[in-house]
């Protein structure tokens, strides 16, 4: 929007007796670039596009049918919604609405989340993600550990387009932690100083009484979130951890929710998961812890608000009146900075405790799921070789045409006395004959000479 960039609402009216029916169809608006666009009026701005104006005969007044609103009150509320929407539609926060404002101070997204999305507290969202409902006897329970979007509704995004928004506020598996509305808002509390002669802000390196600065706390918080969400390893060298300086420079945008993605891939689940009653009862203990953390956190947040503001309710109008507390008026900016540090540390502790508790519960579910999955069978099971085959001779590939005749054993020859060596004395008459040599072993067991080998008898021994 701007002084010379008008917007239009198309309204058509028809009179029916004492009533006038208005149909409010679309919005035509202009961009800073000079172009124009047209869109339907979102449902969250105006739920019914046909508005009936009825007259009251006795006092000759008009009001919106079935609401009791006067026409001025109706259009006042309507245009308050439309003006906010058109400011977002006319250009994004970087190019138009917050031009010239340091990125760390751009509040359009935070205001949009608070007024339109209204995300749940991190502990509440994680508790509902672990277990969708209380575990009832003999009934399975549902878990959303692999589903970051739930409690969804139809709304408009920052560009005014119809979309499905979720109140979970949990970064989806594989996405940046900057997608968490709560953590993104928390990161702004670390900026404490304004640089001279520049529109920039930064984190202080001045040590507090406990020896920590806002920069130290920011880097530590980024490191803890990187570890909890499984993105602490150097992407260029997985054997090394990321430095805290690198994590501090990149911030939440440089940390991705890898842990959820890896664990869900490990158990083969990408949506809702069913749990048996016994397992659900175990997980319910972590759900109770998360709700307890949220309850304690809410009480501490209330105490911080009382330090900042004086909140009173007018007895006549029943409306709340909010003003700066006497504490802030008396002590000024040093007190605001002290409370800012207190709030920041409270939120850092809150998100860390929520995430640690959730991770413990999630790991229980992952362990259960892995215990129910049988190891995959091999594609081809090896066949055991029969023990008898180890000693049995190999069979011929084809059976012979007829049975082979059994070999006939040659008749044993009588042992032959060895010939007398030349010059040896003759055997005396009546002397016993020398013992016969044992028969030569069968050829099948005798070692066969290698091809080309010289027979031992042919060797020249002289």
C-alpha cells in the first residue's frame, strides 16, 4: 500500500423488501512494482461473503442481520482486518513493509503468526506429536512423530493466498529451524546493542555477572539445537563437528531438522504411527513431563509480564488497560535490558528441556518400532551340501548304455626266486629257499610317472 497505490473491494447490493443484501466478492490491490492483482476475500477476514442489512421499523435504524452489529461497527471491524491484509499483500516484508529496517527487527512475520496462526507452545506441540490422545485400555494409540503438521486449518499466508496453516509450529523433517515461529521470535531477544551511525543491531560481548554475554548464550543455544536436531556435523567433513562460530553466523536458518528425517526413514514411517496400549502408557509419561514443563513456563512468563506492564481491568467497560509498570518507569532502559536477559534465558531453558524430553520419548517409540520389524531374509538362501556327497564319488553325467563287465582279477603268479648275482656262492643243498618278494601293488594305486619322465631303471648310476 501507499499514498498513490489504491485498493478496491467489489461489492454488489440488491434490495429485497426491507432488507439489503450485499455480496462482497474480491479485492483488487496494487503492488509497489506498479502491477495489480485480484483475489477473493479470505474466509478468516469475512466468513460469509453475503451480508444482510435489515432495518428496524420503530426507530428507523439499520444493523447486520443475526449479529446485532451496527453498519459502522461492522465496516470498522472489516476494514481493520483488510488493512492488515493489504499491507502484507502489497509487498513482502523485505521489499516493502520493512524496507530499510534491519532484518533482526522485522516483525511482520512474528505479528502474522501471533494474530493469524497462533502456534502452540513448543512443549504442547511436542506432547501432542508423541501421543495424539490418552492411552485407553485395549485400544491402540496414534503418534505423529513423523508428521510435523497437525491441527491444521485453512487460512492465508503472508502474500494473501489461501493455504493450509498448522498450529503445531514444529519445523518439518529436513527443514530449517527458522520455520519454528517460537524459536524465530526467541532469536530476536539476543540482540542488545545498536551500532553507531548505522541502522543495525548486534549481540553484546559484554559479560554479565555470571560471565556470559548474549553472544556466548546465542552460540551455545545454536549448538544445543544443532545437536538435538541432528545437524551438528560439518557437511563438508562428517568426521568433524561444526564450530560454534559457524553456527552463530548462520543462526537458525543454517540448522535443519535432520534427526526427525533420519529416524522416520529408519523405521519406514512418513505419517501417523499406531502404538499398542502398553507402549502408549510408557510414552504417556513423557507427555505428562512436557505438559508439566509448559505449566511451569507459563507461570514464569506471567511473572515477567508483571515486571514489564501494569494490567488492570476496567470495572465498567470490562476491558483491560495495559500500561508500563512503575518498575520500568522508575528504572528505565537498564531494567528493560535486565528483564530481556531474564526472558531470553527462560525461553532458552524452555526449548532445550522440551526438546530433550521429546527426544527421549521419540527414541522409545523408535525402539519399539524396530523391535517389531523382522530382519529381511536373503534374496537367495545358500543350499547346504549333503554330508554324504563329500565322500561319494561323482556320478557320470549320462548312464552307460549297458552295465560294464566286472573286471576279472588276474591269477596270482607263484613267487619267482630272485636270480643269483654273478660270483655269489651257490645255495647249499638242503638250505631253505629265500623268502618271496611281496606282489606288486595294483596299478590303480601305483603312482603314475609324469609324462616325459625317465624310468628309474634307465638312470645312469655310474
